[in-house]
């Protein structure tokens, strides 16, 4: 973890991918660099590299009668990183029109009752969130419209806004696969030729450009809105 004070505040960049040479990890590193250039101190949370355990366990199961219930030390440390952040940027591959299990586990365990929700004045109120999801589907695949809608309902409405965030954007990055894949009218999966050479460079440069657009717009909007002070949890 690297964390620095800076005039724009702190950006918690959450990477959810098992390979450090993945397109997702590359996109997370570039997002962090853009946020740093915009004046943010970066807290990079690589869930796999840090060995995050996504399994809900007994000590992290919410006790509905007690909002002050202490959770595990691991979860309290993650809660503090969220509190210390002014913006949260999550970078992940879209799996089954949702987030990978390790990222879902981070939300299940850390965004807990009494911390992320269940208070009359949400502790995360005013923070801003960007979800950058890399999808294998091609931009012209009809599945993309529904994917965008389901991610907005799940991640923005169901998680960020439910927890008092003032803003949440889904940055869906299609064409993340080197082999274009589509489903035809009969339900058959059609896997195209692997893109190679200059065409592949162009494809990835385009994905980089789209990702940068999401991050830059998010950073510009965030800086035009005053950040609210956050407080400790213990
Ligand atoms: C388990 C699994 C589920 C996936 N589900 C979807 C999906 O629902 N929609 C989609 O467009 N791509 C899906 N994909 C493709 C991934 O989004 C794609 O491989 C990934 O974004 C590529 O980035 P990476 O090279 O960093 O892994 C899935 C891939 C895996 C392994």
C-alpha cells in the first residue's frame, strides 16, 4: 500500500484480478496514475496480492442487534482504508454480468452493517465511486445494454447509493478479449479469430482511451464537488 497526502484527497483503487499481467491490472495501474496526476494520493488495494479472504466468517457475520459490534481485525483495517478515501475506484473483469467472487467477498465482509449501512447518518456519505468493469463482449453485442443496466442496478443502486455515496459511475469497458465472442440467435457461442499485431495494438489503445475518459471525467467531477470529512471507526 502506498499512501500520500495530497490536495485532492485519497483515492482507494481496488484491483480484483488474479494475474498481475492482466488487462485488468494494467487498467488499474493506469487509472491510479491518472488519479495521481489529478492530485490524489493513491491507496492501491490489490485484493489477490494482499491475500484477501472473500469468505464470510463467523466474526464478520452482522449481529443485527448491535451496530457497534467489533468485526475481525482484517475487516476493521479495510473499513479504515475506505474511510480514509475520498473516492473509491474499483477495477475488475465482468464475470457473469457481475463482479468476481473476491470483490463480492470484499463488499460482503467489509461493507458491513453499522459501518457501510444501518446508520441514520451514513459514514460513507458524500464519497464518490467509479466501477471500471472490463467485459469480453464486443461493443455491438446486444447483451451490453442489459449488462450496463444490471451493473448499475447492482453496484450503483444496490451498493454505492444504498451506502450513502453521493455519486457512482459504471465504466463498462467492452472488447476486453483478444478473440471477439458473440452469441448468435440460436444461442451458439461464436468465437472469432484472435486479434493480432497492429489491430490488437489499436484495440488495446482504444480500451486505454475509453478507460482514461471514464477516470478523467470522474476525477474532474470529483474535484468540482467539495469532499466531506471522514472519521475513524473505533
Ligand atoms: C468466469 C468468467 C465469467 C465471465 N463473464 C462475462 C460476462 O458475463 N460478460 C462479458 O462480457 N464477459 C465475461 N467474461 C469475460 C471477461 O470479462 C474478460 O475475459 C475479461 O474482462 C478480460 O480481462 P482480463 O484479461 O484482465 O481478464 C467472463 C470471464 C470469465 C473468466
